[in-house]
C-alpha cells in the first residue's frame, strides 16, 4: 500500500483525488489546499482523508510515500523539489515546471534521490491517443507528413501563464508521444486580446528536419469548444476529435500518389473529396487519469521509469519555453 | 446589352459561363479554351455560343465589350493586359495576378484606358460574408480581436502555384472586405509534402498594428473538408462554417469583461462553455457568383468602380506575395 | 435534517446517492442492495453510510424519515407501499409503478397517510425542458401542432419490461410536463428483435382531441445514440437535442402562414429551407437530479405536493399501460 | 438515337431535362409545360428544344419515341395512358400513379402495347442505396431486424396530395428495393396541421410476416432537414444519412448476442455505446438521375424490363394507398 498526499484541490485536483481513491494499492491519506473552501469540498467528498492548508507540512509527513502536485505552475518546482529531497515519489500535473532549467533540475534531483518523478501528461494515456500510436506503429498511415491541432474554447483566463503553457502543453505532450523524430525549432505568434496581460490566442509551429510540420492553435477566446487533431500520412490520414462522443478517431483511406505521370489521371484521383473508405476503430474507453495513477503506482512498485517520465516532461517544457521566446521575438524560429 | 467573351472553361469557367448566360443585360458570345474536350463541353452546354481555342483571337474581336478570364494564374497578366489595351472591360478570377507588380500594372493600365477592371473575389458576394460585414458595422461584435480561418480538404494539387495562392486567396479577400484596418506584416510556414514541388499545407499569419491577429490554415492534404472562420469580438464572437447547409453563421453572445476585480467571479463567468444565447441569422441564399456577374455589368453600365476593384485585387496579391516571401525565408515576418 | 434511506444501488441508485449526499438538509443514512458487489461499491463511495441487503429492514428503521426507491420496476409497488404504510415519504425512480392500478393505489395510500409521494421524472427538472416550457408559456411557439421524439441507442436489454416502459417513460413524462391538453388515446407498434422476449424497438403515438399529435420512437437496438425531440408550433418550431453538448435547444423562427392566397407566393415562402433566424438560448446547466432531490426535500419540509407528484406519475403509467395494451392488440388505438 | 419529349418543367422536370440532354443516345426534342414562365425557363436553358403548352400535342407527335412525365400526380395516369396507347415508351416521376388501380392498368396496358414503362424511383439508383443492397447481399448485416426512416424538412405543401404520397414514396421505393420479403400490412397516423386540408406530418408502419418492422416518419413541417435511415441487422447495423456530404453510409460492427447466459456479462456487452469499429464505405458519387435516364434508354434498346419497372411502381403505390386508407381509419392495420 502506497500512502499518497495530494497538494492542490482546485480544478484538476478533485479528478486526481477521485482516481487515487479508486486505485488499488493506494491510500489517499491527505489533501492540502490553501483555500478553506476547497478544503471543505475535499473533506465532504473524501471523508476520512486528512486536509490541511499547507503543502509543506504534508511533504514533511513521514508516513507519506508519494506526493501528487496539482497546484499553479509557478509552485511546481519548489514543491516538487522539497518532496523529492524528502525522498518522496512525485507525480506533477502538466507541465512539469515553468522553465526548462527547473524541469531539468527536478529530473536530475530525482535521479540522485532515486525516486520516481512522473508528469501527468494525461492524454498520453487516452484510448484514442494510444490507438493512434498503434496505427503509426503498424505502418497503416505510411510516412507522416504533418500534424495539425486545434484546442480552443471559451476558457478560464489564467493570471500566471499564457494560453500556450495552459493548453498547448497537452498537444505537445501528445506530439512528443506520437512522433519519434525530434523537433529542431519552434515558432509562435499570439495576441493578448482585450488588454489582458497574457496571450489568450496563440499559434505554435514545430519544425522537424525531415519536413514534417506540426502546428498548434490554442485559444481561451473561442466561442465554441474544439479539440481536433489531424495527422496526415502518405498512405492514410486521420482525424482525432476529442469532442465526438462515439467516434473520436477516424481513419481515412486516402493515399496521395505522386508517381502518376499522367496529369489527367492525377486530377481524377485528387479532385475527389474522399477516395477510399473511412473507419472509426473501437477505443479503450477507460478514463485516462485512472491509467495515469495506475502507472504512477506501478512504476514505483516496479522501480522503473514511468511512460511519462521526467525526460518527457523536460522535452515538453523545452518546447513551451522556446514558443514563449519566439512569442517575444516576433515569431522568430527558435532552435531547440 | 454587353457582349462578353469568356477565356477558360476548366474548373471555374463553367460556373462563370452559367451565371453570365443568366445575367440580364449580358450576351455570352464566345468561349475560348485550349483543350478540345473543354471546348466540346462548352459547346454542348451553351448551344449557339461560339467556341475557339485561342484567347487572343477572342480578345481581338471588335464585337466583344468585355472579357472574363478564368485561366491558370500565370496567364492572368498577359491576357488581361491585352484585353485592357484593346479597351475591353475585364473580370478576372482570383487572384488578380501572380505578382504585386503585375497586379499594379493592370490597375494602372485600366485607369489609363478607362475600362472596368474587376477581380472575382467571389466570397465577398456571399450572403454569409455580407451578413458578417453587417454585424461588424452594427457594432454587435464590439472591438475585433482575432480572425481564424481554416480552408482544407483533399484537393487538386496545382503544378504552377502552392496552396496559399490557391486557397488563401479566398480567405484573404474575405479579410480584406471585413477588416477596415490594414495589415502591417505577414508570415507563413508550410510543407511540400510527399516530394511535391509546391507547398500543400501552409499557415499564414497576418499582423495588424492594433494587436488584431488573423491566421489562415490552408491545405490540399486534409482528409476532411473544412471551411471555417472564427471572428472574435469584445462583445460577441461568431463562427462562419461554409460547409453547414443551413446555419452558416452562428453568433455567440459571449462577452469577455476584464473589469471584474473579483477573481472568483471572473472564474464563474469564463469557465462556463457558453455564457449567452447563440443565434444563426437568416442569410441571403442567392449564388454569390450571380452577384459577381451582376456587379460586373452594373459597374460597366454605371461607369463606377466595382466592389472588388483592382485596388482590392492588388491588396490581396500583395499579401499573397509577402506570404510567399516569408515561406522562402523560414517564416520571417515580412512588412506589407 | 431529513434522514433518508436508499433502496437500490444498481444503475441509477449511485446517481441518487451522490445527489442526496450533496443536498443540504439531507442525511443519507443507509443504502440497501441485494447484490454484495453493489453494497461494496456503495460502501467504498459513501464511507460512513450503513449498507444492508434488504430493503424491508431499511423501511423498518424508525430513524429514517424518507425512502428513495431505485429498484427494478416490479418491486416499486411493494416497496413503496410498505414504506408509505410506515409513514415514510417516498421518492421513486420512474415509472411510478408497473400498472395504473398500482400507481393509483400508491397515490391514494400516500394521501391517506399524509406523506409525500414523488416520482423521479428527472427530465422535468432539466434546464432544457424547463426552458421549453417557458417558451411555450410565453406564446413564442404559437399554437402547438406536433411533438416528435426519438430516444434510441444500443442499450441494455431488460428482462422484466420492454423498451417502452424503459425509455418512453422519460419522453412521456416530458410530454406530460410540457403539454397541458390531455391525451385521448394511445397506439403502439414494436418488434421483439432477435428472439428476445421483450420489444426492443417500438413506436408510440399519442392522440389528442385538438389534432395535436405526439409520436415516440424508442429503441435498445440502434447503432447510434439519439435523444432528439421536435416540437412544432404555428409561430416557431424547436429541436431539443440532448446529445448536443452546447446547444441543446434550437428555436427556429419558421412560421407557416396559410392565409396567403397566391399559390406562387406560398411556394416562395415554404420552399425555402429556413425562413428565419435560429437561436439557441442559454440554459440552466445544473444537474437535473440535484433539483429532483432538492424538490423532494422542499416538498416534505413545506408540506406541499412536489412538481412531479403521484398524479403525474399515474398519468405517465396510464399512457405506458395503454401503449402496452395497443402493442398486444396489433396497434389498435386505446382510449385513455 | 431515341427522341424524347418531356411533359412538366416544374420542380423535378428541369433535373430530368438536364440529365436527358446529357445522356448519350438520347435526343431531347420537346418540352411541354402549362405555365408560360416555365416554358420560358425551359427555352432559355435548352436552346433548340421545342417547347409547347400541351402534353397531349407532344404525345401526338410521331417523331417522339418516348415520353417522360414529371407533372402533378393526378395527371400521371391520363398522360401515361395516352402515351402508351400511342406506342411510346414512358418514364414517370414517382409515384407511378395516384391509385393502385391506375398503376395496375398502366402496367397491363404497357405489356399489351409492348412498350417500356418505367417509374423514376430515383433513390434506387443512388450510390448509397445500391451499396446498402450490396451489404445486405453479402450477408454482412446478418438477418434484418428493422428499418427506420426519417425524411422531414420545412417543405412545400402540396394541394393535391398529402405528405405520405409526396415523401414516403421515396422511402417505400428504397424499402421495396432493399427488402426481399413482401409486406403484409400497413398502418399510418398523421395530422393536418394548422387547418391545412392535407396531412403534413405522418408516420407509416409497414408490417412483415417474419417480425421485421419498417417505420417511416415524413413531414413538411420540421424546422430542420433530416434524411436518415437506420437498418438493423443481427450482425451489423447501418445508418444512411443522405444529408452528410462525405459519409452517407456508416456501418457499425455491433452484434447482439442473446446466447450469453450470464446476466452480468450481457450487461457488460450491451451497456457499451459501441462495441465494434465503424466504417463508412466509399460510394459511387454519380448523380442518381443520370443512371435513371441511362436505365430508361438501355431498357428500351435492349427490350428488357428496367430495374424500376411497372411492378415496382405498383407495389409502392399499393403501400401508399394502404397507408392512406389506414389514415382515414384511425390508424387501423390494412392488409396489402
């Protein structure tokens, strides 16, 4: 039985608490939040779990084996650092830290203290995303050409970070999981609408050496909710629409064949809207977060690196930081 | 009665021919196309209209008052130049020309010869787009914050131009019509997938002095057809989905108010997916192209500039050219 | 503080338990279920709440003021009868009972014992349905012409009742709430597909004296999930799509005017797909079931009839019973 | 070369004329319409084709081999009878005639005169419908359980027939093509909304001896356009949505297995929304009507019965007539 303490019971914390409470081999022992309201909410939902206002005192407890951190980004580093130094295993809500330097420092410290450091890249555990990875691995898509992602809605503006750190963190973690090639540069544009001090609409482009191009549109200022990713391959293309309740992944049997010499023939092939069947595979519908908490526990018990380890967290933070630099440099392409 | 000759009966020409034939005050007298197949198709559909293989001989005819050009982009300039020099009024399929220099030369020549030079920015005549302009003018949207446009499908790859010249020309002409402020710079990224010699997936960002940001995603390599534009205003936001058969424009009564001092209250407002009603206004459903041919005839008869005059054509070509320059310069921001 | 015991922790019981636990003024004291697995699940989710295997022993407890029943339909009557006779207030999952006679007997008994008897017609408390009622009351829709309802999916086949008792109960309760006129007859057709002993696909038609017609399609055997209701009025029509995450109710400003004498003009009006604006009003998004438990407590405390009282429950059961009779009589129209 | 005259250039006639003009081996020689406006429209679109106001004079012409009839339903019989008696081949817009007696008389007369009598059941030639037939034939769907069809929109009210004769004629012709078993009875309900003299909303149920059930919802009074058919089989189910531009047919790999004895296990299987993959096959996208005119010409030339021959037309009219009888008899089940 692993005794776990949770710091942060705001937006994401309750989801983590619920999943931790239902994960076999876990005892959710304590929850910390600075807000009295949130502590009351935690106490009501989780009778018998200790609540306190102070993450530090929770880290100080000897009976806790692991700490789960779901607090504002700026506090990820100090809280995680303190927990790792106390020898606790740590699971941190994405992104791992607010800067590449902090992310790397945490990774090094965890190695030194020989504890598990895991980042909650939730979407990597999603049935749709794992199925897409399987489609790539099977060769069904052929050589990959581009990835286009849209994650927009009318969202909660955050005071301490812009929309890239908030939303693109999800999509970059998906890209990091799906695409084996490593990016060479990042560029970004955005606008801080309506006098707000943070960008609320932004575009991030990730460049690869082989011509593969990934592009991300994120926004807190869209009138409709969209969660769509297109992945184009030489053999087939797919659309992953996370708002579709039943057919999240659609695979289109559309091949583009440039060997055709006869221009008229090529015209015939390409001018048609769809040239093959479409299918929507059955997906694992388990809640991704339940697999996240399971993986955290398993990697602690099996003394192995989790799927979304510190290295993955560092790679994503490096991209976010480069996007931020580009944003401040008129969209200049920043090497990573 | 205005006698008109049409050059080009490929993809767009038949639509122009059909609308010209049904426009009152117009006599479609002749159609030219270099392909015998296309000439046969023209002759079958338009019995009694002369067909020929040569645009030049059609321009040479004294009985024609006006020439409509629907040929590949590279031929726009020489054909239009010849026609204007012969004193013909000219309507050209978008974009006006393949370079800013050519577009400006055509505009100057038309002024000098005192003929009507019009560009077929079809979408400017679309009921949805005109309704959006009316919504902007009424102040319903409030101060405009951003425009985001997606125009993708599995499309016909063109040999002589990339996807920006082909598809973004539409969206930039819509932006030119809707947004009174003038852009200050353009940047673009893209990829020439699968060894093709032209970019088939591209992103164009148009920058404005006041912080307004416009972004365009165009692709010939998407598995699904999307034609969606979001326009965000301080008071309301709208989505224009051209693939929706019945509700192309949706206006969302979502205001973002940054005067709220209480963070909890703001959270309440923004965290909700929609905070107000949505409505989809009734639109003029007439075919846009019928209004294009009508406007061409009216501006000739009334000796006035058409709505989409040479100046509009030049502005759009200038943006396309800047996007092309940026594409060749690693996405550098190019002033316009 | 009202002490409540819940009988039945299968499909719907956990939702009732969760909402009862969060309703102010309620103490969820005990949960009964015949299945050990379900009792374990209840104990895990609701630490501190007593669990037992026997509804009768729970009814026998003196410390409980009210009983909530979420058990198979056949047990509604005996459990509710026992609870009411012990002077308990009772909330029963829809439908109230398995026959009109049982429903009426329960209503009479509750009157005699002066306790609150409420049926959980959940959808009556739904923000969309309440908004539709407000639209009717405001006169916006004009005279009502028809109601068409589709509630189909690939669902759990039930052993002890057919799809009408399971699914149409929802829609008939919505109709009972929305339509003030009372039905005069019911007819039904259905098929017991694949050798199953209960109808899994069925159609119910409810006839009104004034020509208003209501029709219900219910199915456990549809490949897609649909929850759609159309309500047509002389002035406006609406579509309520419960699967739409953001715009559940759409009101169409389509009037049908039969005063027009000129046939050509009428053709002009009617042949157009939409003749007016559409709007989707903002809805109360609170969970309907939280309002159900609130209404149960309020009506107990205020000693008044609940919105969905025994009379409403009896009316819906009468329609269900008539539909069943029609089903056994080749779709004959059965007076109610 | 077959010389064809077309009678009726109202709603459907122009589509027939366009397709006839483009069918190889056909010469569209003459068009008749009683309206001067419609004759002018015909003359404008079809230069060189004779127009006249009188179907009879067109039937009287010796140079015409075949007559195509696209007039109001009440005129189908007299016009077709006259044409067949003159030895003309005849293609009639659906439904074949306004009564079963008339339909059968036409069939007998055509046999006697040895001419081709074909009914334009357009949807039978549709790529989606033909693909569904192929899926049935392949056994992919397994034993068929039910067919559910919805064809509703805000439509043109017709003076001379109700919505069943107008819209259900399409769906019954599709059913006639897809389902080999023959119906045993029909029942129907409907309402003549808003004081109109014809039913504008109706439901038709078609009963089969083997338990298969077909149900049709048709309406001129719906705020949205829907064209959806569900076909449930023991092995797979499909949805045919004719308003979907790209994926009209979706096949769901959902099996229902009643052999499972363990109730808990069955619950597991059935409670899930989709238990298998979905796929949308590529369809033949040619215009169905072009295949109708092709089939008419081919069956004349090959002296064979067309796919949608008089017998098919009679079967559909028999169902329509039975539905009408049921409508006048309070929804009584009428044997066919």
